């Protein structure tokens, strides 16, 4: 932090630690909710993850998409009698 005011710099440093802690432990379940909410999309999630951490956003979003497909396929396999069909990832 480059602010000359020591109090503001200290507060900003502490806030950055909290934000970094939150984004390091990103929530797959929260991401699922975001993707499935009709007001948001997977593209919106990728964009917001990229803003916070450009170095790891692709790995995080790919992990979330893989987990979402895995969850859906598990549901589809358990409910095959209802007509649910398993899906493959587009890059598989």
C-alpha cells in the first residue's frame, strides 16, 4: 500500500488480507449458486474471479465447472428412470 497516511495504509493492508483470505478459500457451492441463479452466468463468475486473481482464475473456474458437471451427472445417474441424462464436459 502506498498511501502516506499510516492509518489508512494500515486499514487497507488489513482489508487486503481479509479479501485475499476469502478468495483463497473460494466456495464451490457459492459458485454453483451464482451460476444457477438466472441473473448471473458462468461468464459472470469467470469475469469476477479474473478481476480478483488473474493468475488462478482459469484453474478455479475449470474446477467449479468440473464439479458442477460431476454433481449433475451423479444426479442423472441416480435418476436415470426419470429421463435425466448424463452430460460430458465440452472439452472431454
